[in-house]
C-alpha cells in the first residue's frame, strides 16, 4: 500500500523543481497539506497566474509580465552600453553589485551544441537586430566563466566586431578576499597572465 | 530595480516550502518559467486539485482524497493491533520496513505544550473513541524518539492502560550496521539498560 493516488501525483509534480527529489517532495507535500494550507493555495494561484501572464521582454528577453521590462523602458539608463548575461537573475546580480547604468540583454542560456542550443535558441538574432539599430557602442559580455559561457562570449564578440562595436569581457582572476592557496590553477594562471601595471 | 512584481510575488510564494529560502526560490522560479513550463503548470494544477480534494481520513487522520483511507478500509488488515505514528509519511515507512499488518492512527504532530499543541490537536479524542470501540488489543507507539515524541507516547500509553489495552513502544537502541564509536551516549545508555538475554 502507498499514499493515495492524488498525493502520489502531487509528490511527483514537486519533483520537477530543481534539487528536489522524492523525499524532499514528500516533506513539502505533507507540510503544505497539513500545516500550510493558505501558503499552498497562494503558491498554486500565484504559479498559475505567473504562467499565464509572464513571458519574455520583447527587447531584452528577460522574464516580465509587461511587454517591455522596467530596465528596457527606463529612459534613465544608457542605451549605448549593453550588458549580455545568461539569466534574468544575473541582471539583478550585476545591477546590484556594479552600479552599471546601461541596458541588458538576457540570453536565457548559453551556446551548447551538444544540447542543440544554437544562436537562435539564445536569441542572438534579436541581439543582432539590436546591434544593427546603431545605438550600442559597447557590448559587455557577462556570461558565466564556464567553458560554454566563454564560447558564447567569444561568439557574441565576433558579432560585435563585424559591426565595429567594442566588445568587452568581465575580468577573470583571483576573487577579492580569497587566498592564493585555495584558488584553482586555471584561475590563478589567468590572473597571472592578465596582470595589471600598478 | 528588481524583478517584476509578479515574479517577486512568485519567489516569495515558493519561500513557504520547507528548506527553501530566497535564493533557492529564485532558482526554482526561473527554472519553471524558462525551461519547465509544462511541469510548472502541472504542479500548479495538481496542487490546487489536492488542496481542494485531500483531507483527513475520518478514521485514522492520515491525508487522503477518499473519506476513509485504503489502510482503514482494507479488510485484510488486523483491527486488533493499532500503530500510532506522527505523520502520514511514517505510515508508509513503518509499513514498508516492518511487515506490520494491523491498522494505523496518525497524530499529525506530537504533544508540545509550548506550541499550544495539546491532546485535541493531535486527535487523541478520536483515538479514545477508537479504543472505546473495544476491538484494539495492542497499541504500538511508533512516535519519534525525541523528547516530545516520548512524552506523546507516554501520554497515549496512559490512555491505553486506563482501558486495559496493552501499549507497546518501539525499541530504542543501537541502529543496525552502526558502530558503537559513533553512537551518542544517550542511545548507547538506553541500549545498555534495555539489553536482552541471548
């Protein structure tokens, strides 16, 4: 004997969340159904509402319930520099950490030929159109420093070069506050070869 | 600037899940909205359906969408022994591990005066009625071996004693496959004083 069919179905539905397996899903389901019914009903409603209303900003591809997101529609942000990131969360991270006042473009992924993710899937056709508008003077590539992120940055920088737009890449090196002893060789060698004159 | 209001609301809604904070909720939301829309919509629907249909078994208090759960309605299970557990998940755990063929009673909690959880909150009035029916001959107390679980077991055993029903408690001791070196003192001392003749 097991849980009732509907409980089983709900547990399996929770397993689609990242990092959630059978046991965690089970804990979530029992907590929601016993102690947290209002929270659960709020979650169900909000999720349905979000799925209904949220789609991609037509200009930068980030997730938003408006046609054009706040970042793109703001006229206090500089149209001439465009920062390319992998995910909507990265927009916020860059914005809060750096004081960057330009616009963003969200790839919603990275080039990954093995997973059949090519230039179209990460919206590079839309980015090409944006660059062709002629406003962007600097393209800042803030994709993740992974193999795929680097390849994506390289690919996008070629797009910029063809249009005579300056492409820059965020610096790689030793993280602030870290100790050399604990830094991996790859990072340290990159930091060494990118050394700056003081 | 931040995420759009609806995304922010959805992230907060996910924070009600056990073990999920702001960052994890954010990851869940972006994964669901970008890569996993069908999964998300299935989750929203199933959760709403479950909240609507699932309630407590009228006999044992476990969660089920039927009035009486499968365990209680089965006539192949022995009515004379009743196993008392804290949560619906524990029913399955005991059932799969032990080969117990009796019935279950689910407290949906444990006595905890500090949190205002008294006998009524954990359904002991319903359990009293069940014991008064006169069918139960052995009450197996399988609450967790925590301070509150022990107190609950003790309280329930008193209910049984008043009705001349045998109350038993699952054994405490050294877990099978463990090493004495790593067992806490409390458990080891319990195992020592509960030693059996071979």
